């Protein structure tokens, strides 16, 4: 059974940092592109970042570029999102998700975690 479990969210002041983690199980983690997606209160889903199977290629939304870093440790079946210089507009429920295809991405996720809440406020 595919399972994705996010952790690391919390309350942080503007300018602060958080590192989110996503533990994966039930599939061969290293064969799938992975994504971070967020949903602000009352808003729709917003793609944040993507990473290829090996971790050597990463992609970011313009809103987080230069502040966030996506990475993965395939030996530990874990995806990470390092978030620096956080802004109030980063407040959202953050989800990790896997691409529905192995190796070659479809850019369409089929499994999502439960989400972890990030709140940026003074």
C-alpha cells in the first residue's frame, strides 16, 4: 500500500526556516519523480517543487525559487523541502506527492500525503 507521510511543519516567524520531510513506503521510491504541492487557506492547489528520480534535477515555482530547496535520499525513502526566508504568503498545508509513472514522469500525481501545516506569522 502506497503511503506518504509529511512532517516538519509548524509555526515560524517571517524570515525563519523549516525543513519538511516526507517518508515514503509501499512502492519503489527511487523510480518516481516526486513533488511538493501546497494549499493556502481558501485557495486551490499550487505546485511548489519537483525532483527527478535520482535527485539531480530540481524545479521550482517562481514564488519560492531561491528560497526553497527540494532534495531526496533514496536510501532512506525520504523527500525533503528546505524552506528559508519564509514569508506570510508561504502559509499553507504542504503535501508531498508521487508521479503516477515510473522513470518517465507524467507530471500527474496519483498519491498524496496527509499534509503538514506551515504557518508563517509574527
